[in-house]
C-alpha cells in the first residue's frame, strides 16, 4: 500500500474513515486534526456506546430515571451497541503515548473517566480497562497508577454479580482509582418488592466490602493520600421547591421516593454503618461538591466525605422533576467543552464533544451558549480505525 493511511467514506454514517498506520501515527493524525485535541484533551472514553440519530451516547442497564448523561437503556434500542474492548483501548493508548512523547497530549492528565454514560462496575472488562489506564499513566507520565489523577470509581449499587466481583477486585488495587463515590439516591426503577429487597441486600454487602476504605486503610497512587478518607457518599434529591413528577413519585406502591437527605440516610446508610456524624476535618480544596467530612456511628475509625447534591437540570432529570422554572444554579454553571471518545466498532473510535455545565458534570447544555470550534466539528466527521495497530500489537 502506497499511502500511509486510507480515507474511506462510510455512506451510512457519513463518516470519513482514517486507518491509522503504526509507522506513521503522528503525520496521519496531524493531517486529520486529532492533535488539535491537545487544546481540549479527551476526559472520557465511554465503555459502551450506541449511535442514535447521529449522536453517540453511553449505554447503561441501570436505567436511572434522572440520568444526567441520558444513557441509553440497552433493551430500548435496536442500534448496535459497541463496547470498548481491551484491545481497542490498548491500541488507542499506544497512539496516545506516541503522541504524548512528541508533546501532543490528547488525553487529560488531570481528570479522566471510563464511565460517563454507564455503570462502570457492571462492565465485564472493568478491571482490564482500569489496568490499561494505569499502565498508560505510569509509562507516559511516570505516575503511580490511574488513581494519581482524578479517576474516581463512581457507581450505583446493583445486585449484578459482575458488579460485586469488580468492586471486590478493585479494592485490592487501590492505586487504580482516586476516590470511591457511592451514589445514594432513588433513581433506579424497581419492578417489585423482591427486586428492592435484593437491592437492599447488596447495599448491606457494599458497606461491608467498603469497611477498609471507610476506615482510611487503603493505599493511594499518591503516597500523601494513602490512608486518608477515600469514600464520598453522594446524596441526590430533587432540591428545594422541586418534586418528583407524579409518574415517579412512588418508589414502590405505597412507598414515596425520598425527598430529603435524612430520608436517604435512614434508608441506605444508618441501618448498615450507622448515622452520619459531622467532624471538623478539612475538606481538600479540589472537592468542590463535598459539604463536610463525617464519621459513621457504627464504624470505628471511619472518615467519609459527604456530598449533598440536587438533580441537575440536564438529561433525563428534566422529565423526572416537576419544575417550570428550572434554571441551572449559577454557582455550578461554568460551561465547559468536553471531548469524549466512543468505540464505534471493535477496531475504531470516534470523537464527540459536548458542552457541559461544568467540568465535573456529565450533563450537556445546548451549543447555542458557545460556538463549537471548527476543528472539533472537523474531527467529529472522522472515524479512526486502529485495526493495523491492534494487529501489530498481537503479532
Ligand atoms: S446515572 Fe449512571 S448508573 Fe444511572 S443510568 Fe446513568 S450512567 Fe447508568
């Protein structure tokens, strides 16, 4: 083959396809603008993705009714779901490393997630993907693991056996993540009391599993953070003056969804690890959503971060909450361009950007608030194919 890369047009998706060659990564990508990503480095690689109406979305079986990322319920789509298999991630990171070594840092060195639109711990490749990310940050930047940057392990509790396996295994590798963020809210739909009871049984299991983390006994990729609080309990309610829409008012027949932080605490924290007791410890500066540090009355030596949040007016939450004038709280409105990578088949990925309310949010605002840069529009028309790199790696 004469050319170092090929451009094909996929008429169905109207994407140009760039086949990246192992021996010409820099030149081919410079020409097609990927190196522009150094202006807004990628902060997320979705581990499950689907294209609906020309927009890529995460896919998540949790079906949370207020999901800020608007993750697609896999049972509700006929479109093909693409997964981030370890070979694809490995090759993508190989490309990113070659670029980084030449000064083009296309992946964020500060904050990175593999799960914006999915429940990471339910992914069968979760451990391999975290391990690959760790190796990338170690080899490229000399860090001590993925946990050395903001790479929180964020989850909704689910009785899924993969979830339990992954959580137990990840707790053995505390350098692979930064903090552990446990979502305590009532977004997950339950079809029966039996399902809800299974959920409660898993809540109990999770608190037991997290005991060493609750007691600050975990090492951290940054030595100065070893043996410090590691768990953030993220409470989420509609917020003052807002209500769940009639359709979602009840969690189960006869049981209303919790509207206060106290109700959530009494249902999902207190019976298992005791009440939340505020202590006067300092909150690290970068914890912008942490309200205070607490101990748990039934866990000796515990220290956790408590975050009291309200649903953001983004994604599905807009149909969950009854509010006619739901403005974004100014405090948290700092529109930020985020670039994300989505697997588009087993060898390829695409880049898609969004305008988020702030750098921590998974939600999306309208681009009317900000002109989308031309270079981003251009990158989004290309599908990057890594088949040659994957093959070369497996030789
Ligand atoms: S909030 Fe998280 S766990 Fe729930 S559906 Fe969205 S991505 Fe999945």
